[in-house]
C-alpha cells in the first residue's frame, strides 16, 4: 500500500471516529458537563442565598440584641428610679414617724410637767394650809386670813 492510500484510509477512519464520537459519546458527555455546571451554579446560587440569609439573620440578631440591651437598660433605670422612690418614701415615713414620736414625747413631757405642777400646787396648798393653821392658832382674825389664803391660791 502506498502512503496516500494509507493516509486516505486513516482519514476515513478518523472521520468515522469523529462522527461516532459526536453522535454517541459527545452528547452524554456534554449533558453530564451541562448538568454538572447547572449543579455548580445552583450550589453557588444557594451559597450566595445562604450568605444573604446569614447576613440578614445577623442583622436581625443584632437588632434583637440591641433591643434587648435597650430594654434591659430601661428596666434597670426604672428599677433604680423605683428604688430611689421607695427610699424617699421610707425616709418620708421615717420622718413622719419620728415627728409623731417626738410630738408624743413632748405631749407626754407636757403631761408630766402638768402633773408635776399639780402635785406641786397640792403640796404648796398643803403647806399653805399648814401655815394658815399655824397662823390661826396664834391669831384669830378670819378676814385677814381669808384674804391671805385667797392671794396664795391666786398666785398658785
């Protein structure tokens, strides 16, 4: 065989191989590659979507954390305000109770002073009567003595 016939025969075999490959082998390979490309694209799309959802979830979490911090700060401030208010009320009640106790003590002291004065008056009256008896034993002048006793009573 000559080189030309061999070359032509090899060209025909090559053409048959190309046709066979294009007809039976190439379509499944292309379909598999296309399917693989679609899966990769879908995976990348899902990854991008997941990243976007993650970023959105992070934003929501940050917002919720911020809201929770604000709420906690507000509640803490309210609690402190309430505590201060309760302290002020307790101080006010203690002041009122102290004033009542002081007023009661003053009233009791005044009562005791009045009792002491009454007791003192009674003692002075007793002494006056004793003095009057002594005077009456020495002298018997009822008018002068009655006037004396009246003055003593008025002074007491």
